[in-house]
């Protein structure tokens, strides 16, 4: 160090510049390599989770199709039809089987056709279209060649059929209809499905991901993909895996029921494209930094006197060393130039710390939101049941109640069935008229439950009933009004459900009750949760008002500001909830 002090100031500054430049280059290199590694690992995890999500979606569709095939395959009318040789019995059972098959096609979304071919020559819905007929025959031929075809449905695979000069894409599934005892083959059941029913819509599922996704059947043919041109063609996965220098990353998962697989292929260039931009920025920084530092060293060595330069050099070396190793700020007193340099340097460090903290906080929020989203999706998937089974069961109970004369129970089951069917069928958006019909069904159930302990009044102008809204936004609010407001009253209460247009032209829906209301502290808590934004999922984990929070965030997500939910309440007087949403038709 003593030898360095005796050297000319210019040499000392140059040595400092070289060392400082090496540190910056090293930091940039380490940052770049670590960022590249982290992006690769996180993308691997995200890709696996996304493949698992797609697999679960397809498995749920497969389970639904399997249930239809198995239930249809064990139907006694179908068995009698495939066994009988008497012409009169054959006509009678044909009508029953045709009715059963027609009902299944109507209730099961995506079933384009269903065909039954018996070993004794009794058939149903054997299509006149030669292409579809050939698809059915090919499916049955492969089923017969499979040793365990009588144990489970056989997913034949993808086939493109020209129907009325229009190419349509289908997926056929078949199963063997066997006599129970003794076991022998009665015939075969083949279902032709629309591809959109069996496989997810990638344009909505893959909004925040990149790369190409392919769903392959047992023959390696692409059945569904975000690359529309590849549907119907075979995918050579090996060509991507063996590509020169490993340019592509290939991940796949098997579909056991279909004997197919899901393949995710993406380019490393696309994965690290953002880092390449960062690399260019680093190079630009170095290109600008080096000439600037050379000029600065030249000016300092040329214009500052020897003693002052020696003093400043001593201060700079020791203070900068402390800054980098102990995160200290410069505390210098002396000439004006020294103090200005210290102040500016401290401001730069403060700005770097502020920007670094902002980046860390932003990344933390993004990761937390991503994790909460995945947790919500997993919780949603775990809570799924077979809604068609529940709906069919309710319809059966409704019929039994009608036969026994229990009309009130029959009406309750009918209302509950309408609510269930409404929740599982149709699009996410419905008309306000449809939403009100389900709200009325729910209120009728609650009035029956509480023995008319409250009056209900519904008031909506006719011109609002055709407006399009997201569905299931009234029932959670009505449930809160009854459970937390009217249920606790000792006398008969009142519930008002009304709607009107605001001065801005938006729809305002009001749910008012004269129940117990809520305290000011509870009202403030709920309003805080409504304004929580990104922290919504974290705040309501233990909240009693999940329905209110859910409706507000659905409105906010669907329509943006200033739409959503607001609430007013006075303890002992009642509560009013106001839903604000845009007035849209069509």
C-alpha cells in the first residue's frame, strides 16, 4: 500500500478504475448466470405444474366420458335389445334404447354421435355417413384386437371427417357391451366426441406461458395444440430432443387412460430472450462507463493539485472500500468539492437501495400472487364432484317426491336442481333475467327453510333484464343477508332486491335487509378486505364473509375500476349491499 501511495496519482486512479471495472464485470457475470439458472428452474417447475393442470382437466373429461360409457353399457334395456330375436320385442326395446341414447347425448356436452352395434345384428344409430360409419367400424375392430377391451373404455383416437364438404375433427371412444353371467360379448358401444369437449382451450389456459403444447393420442397424432396447423399431424418428439446443441426443451407427461401424452416444447432462445436484452444493456453500460471513467481520471489528474489529489485519493480509497464491504455512507468534511462528491455518492447509493428494494418487493408480490393462484386452483380442483351425477340424483328425488305427493319437497328439489344446473351449464356470462330466476329459486328454498320468517320483494325495470352479467353474483349476497341479518330476528323481517340505472349509465343492484346489521368495527374490517387488492386471498383465509369478498373481486377482475361491491350497515337497523357493474347487452 505504501508503494502504491508513492506512485503517481494517475497510476493510482487507473489501478482503481481497472479493479472497479473487474468487480462490475464479475457482478454482471454472476448476476446474469444466476438469473439464467433461476429462470430455467422456475420455468421447469411452472411447466410441470401446467402439464399437471392440463392432465387433470383431461382426466376429469375422461372420467365423465367413462361414466357415460359404463352406465350406458350396463343398461338392462340395451342388454335385452342386443339379446332379443323376437321382432315385437326388438321394436319395443329399440324405442327404449333410442330414448336412453338420445337423453345421454342431450345431457353430455360434446357427444356428436353414439352408436350401438350388436353381435346379433341389432344396431342403433349406425350412421349413413360413410366416413363416420367407417370410424365406428375401425374403432370396434381395434377394440376386438385388445385383450382387455371388456374391462375399460378404449380411446381409439383422432380422426378428421369430411361432413358436408366441411372438414370436422372428432375423437372416438368405444367399449364392449358384455353379458354379466355368463360373460360373453353382446355388442359394442362407440361414442364420437368433439375435440373441444375432451381437450382444453389453450388460448385461455396459456395466457401467461409460452412454447408449444401438443396433446397426442395413442398413435402419436396431434389432437389438440396451441399450434392449430399441427392438429391432425404426427409429432416427431425425438427430432426436438435430439436437436443440435439442445436448442429446444421438451417436457411431457403420459395420459394413461388414453395411452397418449401431453408434450410441451419451447425454445431456449425464447426462454432467455429477456436475459439477452439484459446482456445488451450490460454491454452498453460498460461501453459508456469506460470512456466516462477515463475522461474523469484524466480531468482529476490534470486539474487538482498534488496535495489535494493525494488527500482525495486517500479518502476515496478507504471510504469506497468501507462502502462496498460494510454498506456505510461517506462522512467527509473539507473542501467544497469533497463534500459535493460525498453527497452525490450517498444519493446514488440511496437511490440504488431504493430501486433494489422496489425490485425485491415487486418480485416478492408477483411470486406470492402466483403461489396463491396455484393454491386456489388446487383447492378448486380438490373440491370438484361429478355435477351430472348430483343433478340426475336430484331429478330422481324430485320424481319420487311427486309420486308420493310431497309437493313442497318436489318444489324444493326442483329449485335446487335449477340452481345446480345453472351453476354447471352455460357460459360465464348470463342475462340479468336468468340470474334473477336463480335468485328467486334460492329465496324460495330459504323461505321454506325458515317457514316464511321474512318477506321478499323484487323490483327491477324490464329494460335491465336483458343486460349481460357474470353469473352467481346475487346468491352469495342473499345468503349473507339471510344468514347474518334476518336469521337472528325474533320477528318477521324484510328483504328487498332491486335494480336501477345510475346517473353514469351503470347498473346498480341493491340487496337490503332490516336484520341485525353489523358493528362499525366489523364494517370497517369488511371494507378493508374489499380494498385489499392483491392481498385479497391472504386476508380472507379466515374470513366469515368469503361470499362478499369473492363477488367483489370477480366484478373487479371482470370489469375493472370503478366496478365492484360496496356495503352500508347500521347495527340493529339493517344492511345494504350495492353491486355496480356496466350495462351491456349481447
